[in-house]
């Protein structure tokens, strides 16, 4: 129990310290968050595969030991890079044309607290509910694929195909997050991008609620892609409007708000499926939630683009 608690405690350091560190030291914040999101999505896509392989080849202990060894090796490499002066830190650069007083801080904090909590529900509902949708609406297609492979002497289970469809969501969203960080977030106003991404979530939820198998799959992928666009923007806004000394608190608060709302989605999935036998009503309701997110996001200040940050004073050597 203590070991598992330790995994959670030390893993949580990443959100409170790591994301702020990336944003402060990146020349192009959107690009940096896109790369970060690409690897994060890769982890989500592999988390069900790598442990299964390690358990099959060795034991359940290997599923903890091998990733632990990798983490220690990466930590040692980072410590060596810091000692060599190749990795450093600096305060958040000032941003031209952006007022970061107490009033703006509380405005951004209040708006993002609402949007991030609601987005946390949407994200968790897609993450945990999409597989149930695929299992039902792709049943005929999965049966055809299983029959085809069975005729070649290869037996497969339904869970394999549902898992592949679910993994596809995060593979595509990871690639999209990198592309958007490179081509959109650094080039267009943050508020406008955030509002558009939130508005398009309405269509994604409707596709999950009422579309057939492939439309629902596209809706789930679109939802993950749009969440991938919103997340980096939230991180940049938190860093921009929060004093550097409070960045850890800001990103830790985001982690608590976003993931703290996730259990609500899990309870809703169980309740709606038990009451109706499907998740159509859930995703229809989440379309309304996406509308609310969009309206609240309109209250954000217009803060320019991600790459408009400029250093106004000499800073310690940053990590690039």
C-alpha cells in the first residue's frame, strides 16, 4: 500500500513541477507542449500493452520493476545533464501586451477552474466509456474480422479489437497534439483556439451519442484531439498569468481539478448504462456540457499567442 502511494506521490511531481519547467524554458511553448503531449498519449496507448507483455514474459513484478528501472535511468541522465549545465531553469518570461495583475489572475483562475473540471468529466467519459460504445456499435465488424482470422487459424477475442480501437484514439490524438502545438497553438490567439476546440467538442459528443460504429470512433478520436488542443493552452495560460514562484501550485491545482472530476464520469457511465442499457444519453448530456465550457471560455482575457513571450532581463541558462 505504501509503495503504491509512493508511486502516486512522486508521479504527481511531474504535473506540478515538470509542466511549468517545460513552459518556462521553451522558445516555442505550443511546440514544447505538443511534444510533451505526444509522449503522454504514447504512454496512454501503451499502458495496456507493455504491462501485459511483461507479465506474460516474466511476472506481474516485472510490470513494476522494468518501468522503475527506466525511470531511475532517466532521472540519473537528467541529473547529469543539470550538472553539465545543459539543462537549467528560469523565471517565466514576461509577455508583451499581457497584463498579469491580481485581477487578471483571478479571472483566468476562475474561468479555467470551471472549464477544466467540466473537461475532466468529458475526457474521462470518453476514456472509460468509448470502449463500451465500440463493443456495441462495432460488434458486426468485429465479428467479421474474427471470422476472417479464424478461417486462417487465428483465434482472437472481442476485447482485443475493442482495445485496438481505444488505443487508436490516443495514438492519433498524440500525433495531432504535436502537429497542433507546432502549427496552431504557437500561431493563433490562445483564447480563440480554446473556444473553437471547446465548441467542436459538441459535435464530437453528438457523434458518440448518435453515430454508427465508425462515426462513433471518429467522434472519440476527435474528442481526444480537441482535448489535446485544450490541455496545452490551459498550461500556457496558467504559466502566463501565475507568478513563477506559484507555478507548482498552479499546475498541481490543475491536476487536482481535472482528475478530481474524473470519478464523476465513471459514476455517470455506470448509472446511465444501468438505467438505459447504452451511453447515448450520457454523451448527449456531455454535448450540453461542451456548450457550457464554450460559453465560460469566452470570459477568458485575450492574451495573444503562445510564442509572444519575450525575456525582459537576463536569465540563467535555459533548457532547450
